[in-house]
């Protein structure tokens, strides 16, 4: 159930964002090249505003379009640059023998686990394309072999599910279109579900929740890792209370209920935008 919920949240978020973003992008292109578009949402809004004597709001609408497009471009570019910088930095602290040994231990043909020499316990999955699991020597010194295995299985779920990319896309949707509040809710709840599903894989692989639970508690005692300037899936940074509840009782059925007020507000805003488009260009 939770996996289906997360998939639905991801798809709906992209559909909402994609619909509005495409219209805004076409509007800007048409403005600069003189292209006469049909069924453009922003043009429709402006025509509707003029019709009801509120033409001055056209500038506010233009500002919203510019903000959304510029912010989206900036966030995409900055995330890509920061991710590349951190990948190069991590390579400088690479522990060759430990990296080779871990990849062999988990029968990974292509090197997807990187061990770095770093005293602070660290376990993250990063990268938009071919994501890699980063494990620090500090983490390996902190955990037992079984606990480390649980953490790696957890991160393998994020890696196989391309969670760094998906988390970035949902973050982009929520932050650049904050005027549709359900996107923020989807972003938050998707992270919770994916962490629980990653824990579930570790429990399934080891046939016990003991090691993933003890690893999480040890990481919490050490303290939360300072946030890094790019999107990644981290073992101990997200949804701790919910995960502990799941680890203690993995058989309990948990369903996230969509907040109806937020959903209604978001649906109303989205519908009005679409109606304005159709009205002006029909």
C-alpha cells in the first residue's frame, strides 16, 4: 500500500508541475518569438483579468511566471553543480581497498558503493544518474558488521529506486510552485514512505528488524549530520519517529491520509488556472 501511495504522489506531483510549467514556458517563448499560441494558461488569465477590470494584476501574473521559471532553472543548475562538486570531493577521500571489498561482498558488478575516509558516521545515496552509495569509515567503525549490512541494504533501496533524482524533482515541484500547497505535502510524505520502504528491504533481507533498529539508534546518538547543499537520500536524517514505530511493529497497517483542506485548496487553484487558459483562448 505504501509503495503505491508513494508512486501516486510522485506521478501526480509531476503532472501538476508539468502542466503549469509547460504553459508558462510556452508563454515566454511566444512572447519573444511572436508565436500565436492556442490554449495558453497565462494568456487566458490575463484576458480574464482584463475582462473583469483587473488588468493591473497582469504584472503580478508575469512576475509569477518569471519567478517560477527562473527559480526552477536556478535550482536545477545549482543542484547539478553541487552534486558534481561533492562527487569529486568524495573521490579524493576514497578508501580503495574498503571500496573494492564492499562491492565484492554485495556482488555488485559496477562499483556503486564508495567508502570514504571520514570520521563522522555517514551513509547517503547521491547522484541523479547512476546514483552511488557513500559510506564513511566513521560509520564502519561505529556499527557492527550486521548493522552495517542493514544500512547498506537500506541505501540499496534508495539507489535502485533512483530516489536522489525523485526527491529532487519533488523538492523542485514543491518549492517552485508553493502556491499549490499539496505539492509540499507530497514531498514530505514521499520521503517518509521511501525511508520506511528502505528499512523494510533491510528487514526483509536480514529476516529481523534488530540490526536496522540498532544502527538507527546509534546514528541518532552520534547526532544529525550537517545538511549538505544538494539533494540526497540519507540513512538517519529523515522520518525518524515514524521509522522507529515501523521497526517496532512492521506488521501494523499504516496509510497516510491526504489532508482534505489542502487538497481542496490546491485543486481549486489548479482548476482556476486551467479555466482561465481555456476561457481566453477558446
